C-alpha cells in the first residue's frame, strides 16, 4: 500500500519555515529588549544583569570589581542648539568610537536618555 505524502511534506516544510521565522523574531525581540534603540549598545536592564553577575563572580574569586561612569559634558546645550537629530548623531558616533576602543570582553552600556556611558 502506498500513500501520497506530498501534502505532509508541504506541511512539514511550512512548519519548518514558520519555526525559523519564530526563532529569528525571538532573537530580534530579545536584542530590542536588552539594547538601546539608538546606539544598539546594552541598556540598563542588561547592565543591571551583567553587573550583578560580575559582582557575584568577583566576590567568589575574592577579586575587586571596578565600575566607571562617563558623562558627556555639555551634551544638553549641544543637543538644544543643534537639534535632537544632531544630538543622536553625536551619541551614535561616541558609541561607535567607544565600541572600537574598548575590548569586546569589557561589558559596557550607553544611555541616550542621560548621555552617559558605563563600563565595568
């Protein structure tokens, strides 16, 4: 007895495609949840999580953990005088330069809302 499995094969292929789309969308949503929309850098939620992990690891290893906070002086006047679009470009450029200068192993984040940078 033989059966035509064409429909079954079509459904399996459609399910496989939908599964791939779901995982791609899930990955995109996860990135959006933990990264700044403007700069693409880690946001405060991810900062808090990674900082908590780093503190725990440092305590277990008996090591010292340092956290640095950088602020862009006079950003508000630059933003006010030149417009938010220009300010956004400044933040993107700073984020790009900091990403280039800092090792990938050093976790850090940028906040467009406060024009500040954190790394630890």
